[in-house]
């Protein structure tokens, strides 16, 4: 049976009590049942994933793993869309988070942005291979209306589509023209993704950030960030950061869905290679508001980061990349 879920605490913070600001470049405005019938558990810390006997159904096995929590700090998904939104915004208010939130445009604009306009930067969830009725003209329209400031999460990988697919090219062109940042899913999806419903075209080789090279060269003024920091393709990610100095990454999902030691290993290598100034915090919050703070703690507890490096990852890099409140500034890799 699901454990009893605590109700979120009331928010009564004053300006003087506000913690240091955080920018989360990877949030979602989803329905409460977007990951399956709620409530669903997510074990923190993550220790391992289901092992499939091919005679069984992986979909059933995966869902069952979210019904039988084993972690010390299991978080549960809310039962309703309203609870999901309100609990997410409560965490954002309490931790002083501004976030890029993506999802269906009506949900983002009418159900989330209308409630918390000062906490949210509107994005637009899309995928080549799924959203055939969404066009570059829609990007222009939504951007002009103030309903799209970031194009992302772009999840074409789930449909077997590479970032250099000709169908994606017009979207990149309009985003470069209008100076709209693009956040693209590169790397980890659910473990065993192609064995889950609706993900049959997902492929491991599409994890490689190297697939972004030609799009970046065709659009040198494009602001683009690699979601999930391309995990687990560390060498490919380092090569891309070295060759393309405008490219950024976010820490979405790997900062809570991986064992913390593995996340720290991956993050530490990017930092020690000199790329701290292009790493941005992302939670990839889906339906577990409680995972947001765990993701933040994964940055705060990284003992290899200096205070200035933590602040850069949690806020300053994204403020510069998104051009929030001031003209673009140069950054030097520490």
C-alpha cells in the first residue's frame, strides 16, 4: 500500500527569508497520470532498476516497481492535476526557484503560467515524429504572444528521430532567427524505454550528443542546451563541449534518477574538464514534486564544487544563457 503522503506546508516566506535563487531549466507541466495511474512512487536514493525475465512483461514489471517503494526517502506522485501543480509551485516558492516549464501549450498557459507568472518561463514540449500538426509558424505565433520563450523539451529521440533530421531543420532556423533557446532530450529516458508502451522507436545510439554537431554548425547563433547532459555518453559530451563553446547542458533527471555517486562522477568529470560555466541545473520534474529538492541537494552536496561553482550551476549559468534581466555576458570556464 502507498505510504501516507504529507500535505505540503503553507508558504509564508518574506523577501528577507528567501533562500538564494535557483533557476530550473527543465520542468514539466503534466497531467497527474502522465507516467501511469497515480499514485506512483519514486525511490530516493535510487539503488537499481528492475531486471527483466524475457518471459515476462517489462511494462508490468516497471509499473509494479513504482507501486512497491524500497527507498529511504520515497516520494509519491499527487492524485490530481491540481495537486501536482500546487505541490510543484509550493516547492518552487519555498526554494525560490524560477523554472522553464514545458508541456501542452494550453496547460502551460492556462493552468500553470496564469497561476504563477513570476515563477515560470513558458516552454513548449514537442517531438518530430509525433507532433505533426505543430509547425515553425506556431513557434512564431506562440513566441509573439509571450507563450513560448524556450522550445523544449524536444523529445524526438523517443520516436527514433535524430536532431539532424530535415523535418527539424525549420524549427532550428526559426529559433535561431528569433533567438529562442532550444532544449533537446539527448540521453537517458526511462530504463528499458523501447519495451514500454509508446516508446518502441527509442534507441540507445541516439543518446550521443555528437548528433547535434551538424545542426550547431548550420546555426551558429542558436542557443541550445543538451538535456540530461547526454548521460551516459560522457566522452561524446566532453568532445561536443570542447568543440562548440556555445553549447550548454542541464542536469535534468540524472541528478535524482541515478545513484548519487554516479551522478557526482559524471558531473565531477565535466567540472574538472573545465566546463562548469556551461552546466545548468535542471530537475526534469515530471509528476514527483518531492524529487525537485533531492535534485537540488545533489548539487549542494557535491563536495568537489566550490561555493561559486554551486551558485553558477544552480543559478548564474542559466541566468546568463536565458538572458534574464541583463544583457548577455561573457563567461570564462573556471
